[in-house]
C-alpha cells in the first residue's frame, strides 16, 4: 500500500512540474499575433523565400514560402507568431545549396536588407500579402 501511495505521489509531483514548467515558458513569451500571407513577384508566387518580420525591439519571426508563395511565421521553432507591433519585413531567396547562386539573393535588394516593407502585427490572426516587383 505504501509503495502505491509513493508512486501516486511521485506521479502527481511530476505532473505538477510539467504543468508549471509549460505555463512558465509561455508566460516568458511576449504577446504574439499569428501571421501568414502570400509572397508574389510580378503576379507569380515566390516559392522557397525566407520571410522575416523584424520588430523595433525584440526577436524576429521567420517563415518560408511554399510552392504557392504562402508562409506562416514562427517566433520560436515550436511557437507560431510574431511580436505585436510594427515590423520591418525582409524577404530573400537564395539558390539551392551547392549551386552557383546559393549565396546570391535572387530577389531585388530593396526587399531584404534595408527593406521598406512594413507590417503592423495585431493580436489574433494577421494576413500580410506582399506583391514584389522585379528589377531594382
């Protein structure tokens, strides 16, 4: 009987630690809004582009576009979203690793470093589509 009580007590303690550990991690996060959208260039979806939302202060959020140019941002590897507030949006696309153009951004520079693209992330769900134009 004593062994069963200890086993039960240990299970309860481990359960409480897991719950407290999970809730403290989420409480350490800043307020986040869910962010998704589509990236196109001259009307065509841009696949394989990296989309980065950079807040004025805090940590950036990143997403990759799929074959339809759609992205969803992640704040951490397993936490979706971006910090609430104003962001500079940087979009870049590089060639396949090992290819001749794997270190060269295939999108105009005005959309990556020094980007003028902006987004204001609100609480809840946000959708930001960006229509890029080829050329400089």
